[in-house]
């Protein structure tokens, strides 16, 4: 999980903005239950009258209440009332702290006064007259108040306040105030405030979604770029370690998993603690005495999550490997369809795909079934908690210790806390799979290429390179192999000459030519260009001197022009057309309607094998390199085209070093130097005629490809 969070380090400002917006959103969401509680308790039950402190009251009522107040209580309310023209007392403060003190001062006197008026046994005006006449002292009145208060028993503060509000309501009615207007004004005010909070919360949520999507998209972009750059730097050894199908999965599916989880992290994981802690804080301030229910809910959720994750976690780790396997099988089948059809192996390949597909499906079904159990279980816990709150809350309401609105607010806060844990649970489902994906991506990013540039390169020594290539006692062994693929190879390829390499299949011809561009590095000896070891040159420098034509022609989606100018933007149209002419490609290019703008499909699937090879050769020629490397690049050409192409090539590249790997002797008959390879070592070096006389391995190849007259002619010449 820390690794996934580390991907956000380049977006710190945006992440901080998202967290601030989440705090705003959580603040609004946590405020709404209290507004709902106020609407129920104050707006409906109390008719919109919030406090026991009247905003207006008759002078007579004020004096009657003062009868049952201590001197301190009278002093706490007296400065905040002033008499109006009608002789009524009007409140002149809005300070919440002062109003709360006044509520406490008014509460019990209003309760006593209301009880006396309801019973009708005592005339309050007579009591006031007796006090004014000195017949009854204030100490007697306070003592009387204590007796009445004791008779009410253990009455909660909330009930005292409610009865005090009823007293205020009756006082407003006596003053002729419209109680319906008071109630509607209160409800409208609270409603508008709730709508305002909802709008702010919606705006914050939209912005969070937008910013989270942008951050996650940026993370995905950066990861794809990093993986691509790393893969491009890999040598063939690293490419052999990671299969192509696996690298594609890591670059697409794995990064998509991380990108999706990054959005969830920013929207849910960051939000859940804020709303959860805020909900707990609110619950602790509701004074309902039901906080223990939160502990029960959290414990039940955590137990559920641990059980589900213990079942699903191993399968999540296995799932990515199964996706790799499915991609591998799919890629092999799709690229090998012609061979599959030719051998009538469709049923076999269908079964192979079905096995990979079914294994992935079974794993996905298992994890989905486990996770689908989570939601019903969560709903059961949430509904059970709601029932538990209502059960306990109903007893509290019946005993006068709790109001209906407070119970509703407590339920809402509890659900918010539960939902916070639910959000964390949801992300915990995705995190294991994303964690596996992050590990797989990290494996690619932390893999160091086995071939890298020297700390101090000698590129400046080859500013005017001539193209001398020399193998000095070269040995090479593939990583993990027990034997050398090449042993003690030594020869020199000179500018203006053609050096050919021939031998039986698997003798190391392609391996040998792949050492020059540093697809692999030699394990013994050295390869030099103009006397400089290629390991002391940068890879870019070495490859800038080469024109490489692989054994299997590779074309890229685009046009013929974009493929022929693949060597660099500096290649002119004239150079491109000359290269196409030398490679004998103009004959089919000019027959196309769009000529050089004709489209090339991915992999060059819309051109034949011979056309693909000629375009690959033209691409190398257009670059005008110092050294040409042809890895059996004429095998798909007919004999006539082969002869014409090599003749034109010799005229075009007369000053370049040409190294050809060939299977056909006819391709290399006129080479200046032929190297015969046998089981990874040099069996002979010389011209065609010399090798026919002196090299047994070359004689065997010649006998298998040339007629008796051609062999005699070769010896005679």
C-alpha cells in the first residue's frame, strides 16, 4: 500500500487540495444530521422555538418568574432585557453563551410557574403581592422552589427545557404572536441552510472526483512512460526474462489497476478516516449514552473484513499470473493462426485457450463470490445496529433522557462511521490486486539492463568513423547457459568489402551479428570499431553507425515513407527513393495508388514477405550508415531479385562495411571474405574459391546447394 501511495509524490499540491476539499465535504455531511435533529426536535416538536429564553414576554410574566429565581439568576438575565413601548420585555442579545446561562436560569422557574397555573390552586399574583408587601421573604420563595423541584424527582435537563419551551410558546400566544409563522420561519431557515450545505458538499465532491481522476491519470501516464523507457533500454537478456505478453500486461492491465486504485485512495481512503473520526466526535457530543454501540459495530465489521480477506487474498495474487497466461496463449494463437490452420490444430488451440480462460474465470468467480457476500453482511450489520439504536433510544425517550431528533442524529452518525469502515473495506478488496500489480511493475522498473554505457565513453574518437569492424578472440555465452555459443572468433571486416557469415542452422551466425549492435555483450575478447572497443562507446553511437536488417523483416504501422525514413527525420525524399530503388522496392511501391504514402499495417501484414524484406533493406540503406548488417535478409527474395539487389547495393555502398549472414551460397559467392561457422567456432575464412579447396564444412554446404558444374567452375576459377 505504501508503494501505491508513493506514486502520488509528484502530485503533492493536488493531493493536499483534495484532502482540504474532503475535509469541507465531510464537514458539510457531518453537519446535516444535526440540522435534521433540530428540525424534528425544534421545528416540529417545539414549534420553531429554540430556547427557554423568551425573545419577548409580558412584564407580569417576567416578575412572576423572578419570584422563583435566586439573586444570581436575576442578575444573569436582567441586563439583557429592556422594556418596549407596550411595557413588554424584549431580549437584546444573541450571544450563545449568555443565552445558555439564561436558559438554565429560566428552566425551573418556568416549570414551577406552569405547574402552579395548571393546578389553579395557587394565585401567583397574590404571592407576588405578598412578597412586595414583605409578608413573604425571598428566602422563603427559594425554599419553596427547592421543595417543588425535589417533588419533580430525577427529571433530565432536556425535559425541563422542553417544558420551558412550552411555557414560552404559551407566552408568545398570549402576546398575540403568530406561532405558525415562527415555526415556518425556523423550518425555512434550516431548510435553506441544509440546501446550502448540500450544494457545497456536492461541489466539493465533484472537484475531488475531477482532481482525483487527473492525479490518477497522471500516475498512469508516468508509470507507462517509466515502464516503456525501461523496456526500451533492456537488452535481449532482459527481454528473454520477461515475456512479451507479460510486459504488455504490466504496461496495460497492471497500470490500469493501480490507476483505478489511486482514484479510490484519494476519494475513499482519504475520506473514510475524516468522516469516521468526525462521526465519532459528533457521537461523543450527542450525550445519548449509546457510544458502546459504535464499538460493537466496528468490531463486527473488522471481523467480517478479516474473514473475507483471508479467503480472497491468495486468489488475488494468483489472478495476475492467470491474466499473463491468458495473454500469452491469446498472443501465440493469434500470431500463429496460419500454422494452426495448416496443421488442423484449431481444436487443440481452442482447448488450450479454454483452459487458460476457465482457470482465470474460476479464480475471478471465487473472489467475486467471496466479495459479494460482503455487501449483504454489511447491510445486515448496519440494519442490526439501527435496530439496536432504536431499541435503546426508545427506552431513553420514554424515560425523558433522549429526544427523537437526537436519536435520529445518532443513527445517522453511526451509519456514517459504519460507511467509513465499509469504504475502507471496499478499497481493501482492490488493494491486494493493485499491490500485486505494483510489485510486478516495480520488478520491471528495478531490473537493471545488463548492457549499459561506460561511465566515460570514447564517442569523440569516432567523429569521422570509417567502419573497420574487428572481432578479437570473441567468446559469448547466453545468460544461464553452461557452454559458450561462440568460441574464439577473430576476423576483420573492412570498409568497401563484403564479409559473409555462413554455416549450418544453430551454429551462431545471428548471435555473432547481434553482438555488434550490443544486443548482447561479449563474455570474452572484444569487438572494436575503428580500433575502439564498442563497450567503451555509447550504445547510441554504436547504433548510429549501423544499418541493421533483421532476419525477420519488421515494419511499423504507418506509411511506406514513415518506415523508410525510420532512421531519422533528416532523411530526404531523394535518399528515400534512392534506397527503395537500390532495394528493388520501387517496382511494387509505384504500382500502389498512393505510392510512398500507402499505408502499412501493424507488423507489415498487408505486404508480402519479399516486399517486407526489401522495405527493411531500403530502410537501412536510406540511413546511409558506415556499417551494414544483413541477418539472412535476402532469404525471401527470388534469385533474380537477389542478384540485382546485391549488384545495386554494392554500387551504392562501395565505401561501407557490409556484413552478411546467409544461408544460400549464391548470395555470398562474390564476397571479399567468407567466414564459415561450425558449432560456434570458425571452421574457415577466405573467398569462395579458397574455401572450396580448404574448408570441409564449406564444401558440404556447397555440395548441398550447387550443381557439379558450379562446383568445378568454382574450383577452376
